């Protein structure tokens, strides 16, 4: 699970890294073409041509590669995909999946085991989802909601299958 996460985020980052390298080469070989290209991007976003050229020039003085990454490639340097973090979150969720329900079962009063496991698992999923969203730069609430709903759905399916199995055994 964590390994899969590492591989998928790694390959995403490799692709982004390749784009950045290609952009570096273009900036070195054809600086004027690249400046015009950047200005055209701002024109398409609604700036007048002269203003777009001025914006492109000034942004290029400050951080030329950064401007091209952000506005041409849509890559934000601060949020370049981080495979190790994604793998850690994934590993942490997997571990908590095993530990949390078991401890819930141990402390829950007789007869309340299953609902207690479900409730505790969903809360831990929400926390992990928010944490993952935080690392990925996404909205905390939405990330937590998505992971929690996914977990609830998985539990519902598991319960339904369990019931089917019971019936066919009965
Ligand atoms: Zn460019």
C-alpha cells in the first residue's frame, strides 16, 4: 500500500522533473521565444499585449524558471509531488487501520464492539485524511471527508458481504 503510493507519486514527480528540465533547456537556447511564450499565456488570461509583455519581463527578472513552471507547466515549486511523504501517510493509515479497531474492540463494552470499531475507525480516517490533505496542499475538510466517506463505504460493503455470507451459511 505504502509502496504503491511511493511508486505512483514518484512517477508523477519524475514526469514533472522531466518537464522542468526541458523548460530549463528551452530557456537557455531560446530566451526571447520563451519570453514571448510567457507573455502570450498572460494575453490568453486576459491581459493586454503590452502589459502582458511587461509582466512577463518583470517576472522573468525575479524568477524566470519559476514563472515558466507555474504559468506554462502548472507546476508549483512549493508543492512538487513528495513521494516519501505520501508513502509515510499511506503506511501510517495502514498501521492505524490494524491498531485502532483492535484497541477499540478491547475497550468497548460487551455488545458494543462492532459499532465502536466502526466509529473509532471513521474518526481516525478523518484525521489521517486531513493530515494527508495538509501534506498534499489540498483542502483539509474535503480531504478528510473524501477519506472518511471512502472508509464508510468500504465498511458498508464489508458488512453487506458478511451478512450475505452469514445467510448462505445459515
Ligand atoms: Zn517556457
